[in-house]
C-alpha cells in the first residue's frame, strides 16, 4: 500500500513456519498523533477471535510498538507494530500442499511461489489484518484530530439485512453504534446470529456485507482516473482476502435507475454547497465533494468449512476428497468490520497527506518515502549485479557490455523525453552513475 506523499505500509508473517509473529511497518505517519491506548485495545478486541460467531482460536492481539510511538504519541519515524502468535497449530495445514483446499491460496500460491510454506496461511493469512488494525487505529486518531470520523457496521449476513446509513446525513453516533453484533438495528442481531449458527451447525459458512462511512472529509480530496478516492479505497480493501466486491453510494442499484433519479442535485445549506441526495457516495470524478463517503464491501463465505469437499491430489493427478479440520469463522464478515474501518482510515489519511503535497514538509515526507523504496530497489539491483558478475567470470566475459548499457540509456532517454529538459538530463545522469558504480561493483566481486 503505497503513495507518493503519504503512507507506505508493509505486512509480514515472521518466524519459524511463518507463525511466530505478525508485523506491520508504516512509513509516513505524521508526528504528534496522540494514540489512546485503551481505545486501541478496544478496537483490537473487535477483531479478535474466540467470541460468538467467530473462530475459536484465541489470541491476545496486544500490539507492541517497536518504533514510531513514544509515550503514546507518534514521533514521525517508521511505525513498527509486532503482534505475537501464541495459539499456533501448524499441523492443521499439513497435506494441503498436495490436496489444495477449494477457494484457498493453496493451489495458486504453489503456481506462483513453488515450494512456499503455507502452514498458518503464510503471507496469505488473515492474521496479517491484526497489525493492520493497529496501524489503522493510529490513522483513525490522526483523522479525528482533523474532525474526520470512520465507522462501519455489519449490514448483511446471508439473507438478513441491517438498516443502512442515511447517505445524506450520517452522524458520529451512527458510526459508533454497537449492539451485540456490530449492527445499527438491535432487532436484526438475533436474526443474523441464527443465520450464522445455522451454517456453523452444518460445518458450513455464510457470507456477509460491511457498510462503511467517513464523515467530515472536506471536498477536493483525491485525483481523477487511477488515483481517485474510489480507486484507492477499492484497491486497498482487497488486502482483506475474503473481499469479493465494493460499491459506493447507490452502488449497483444505480443500474436500475434513470439519470434524473440518480443525479445528486446541488443546493446551499448553512452557507455551504451540499447535495440533496448522495447516490455518488460522497465522491465524484474520484474527488470528494464534502458529503459523507459511504460504501459497502461484500465478503464471501469463509472458504474453510468442515464439510467434505472435492479437490485433487497433485501427487497422483487424480480427483479426491478432503475434510478441513481446524478453527475457522462461520462468517468472516463479523470480524471484517474493524478491518474495513482500519483500511479506510489508512487510505483517507494517505489521501489527506497527498492533498498537502505542495507543503514543504509533506514533500519532504514524500521524498523520504521514495528514498526508502529506492534503497530497497538499489539493494536488489546490486544483488543481481553480483550474480551476473559471477556468471561473467565463469563464462570468461568482460564486465563492460557497451551494447547493453547503450540500450539501457536509450530506454531511459525515450522515457524522459516527455519531461522537461533539465529533469530529463538529471535522470539520464543518475542512470549513467548507477551503471558506473555497478561496473565497479562487478569488478570487485570478480576480484574476490
């Protein structure tokens, strides 16, 4: 999850069998954000398993901030959050490399990463959303300081629907409504509970929908085309593995409307421009218009079910059947609610930082972010150069390859031709220097 001026977020599952801890690193979090520790733990508890209608796996999910947070206040350095995995049962995953579970990452990950270890889910594990929620809560604190609030509720489970947000006037009370299951209408909670339990008794699962809203966002945030707020929210939401779709405002309901109904008429209220309806969901042409941002996320039924399922034996290349044991959520959408809020907060803070791109401090944060990315790429480039040097030595080839370097510079020049003259010349010089340093590095490796 990256942007030019804003945040760079990375998540990892670390330790033996990818199971000892989950970690999230966020670069670009502004300094001076006060983080309410009690509020953070309450937020993390909403995602935690072991509750009714969730996986029986119990983890404390107490985040440890390794850097970036001093005495409850961010200091501007990379925010590093680590959460230990204590209740690990890697044996539950044995055998799935040969008999992939339907609708899981087992088969596609084998195609993409031959030999990868998927015990505990590996880097596809939903456990990675735990540190993501911790980072998201910090972003929520930053947004609150700017008068912006994020909230979500479980708007549907199977065929049972909760009330929906009023697209025009979502309040802070709406965003914090919690009645048993995270729903707005208390009467719906029991019906949802029955829907989930009916699936669980059969060893099955059920899908759900989460509706999220953001209020207090000023108009003019975002950019057109690929960098629009809808694009950024949708793209980021797919870090939540069970997500199947996102819709904004009236969403797919717009298909059955006419333009005269779907269009949001402008009007003036209390000295500010608003829209009488909000079918756009607070976003038009990728840019916020000042109305509440409202969208919904559809989550598939949990793929891990205990009913027998058809699959194949990759060893024998024959059809077979498996039964999945282990601890799983009968409805993943229940615990997805705080995850949606966390991702939304990250994206919206990121967008606000982007909108301040003309500010010198925001630009410097952007440069620092780019520098971090460049260092990783340059390290990877030098590692590859070292491998090439060894191969050249083995094959008796010269270090300097003028034809290849000319081809590289031609490609660079063809790209920078569209920039202004001074910028293009500077980029060409940077690449010339990179190739000179690479030659020296290759020569040194060959001498070693």
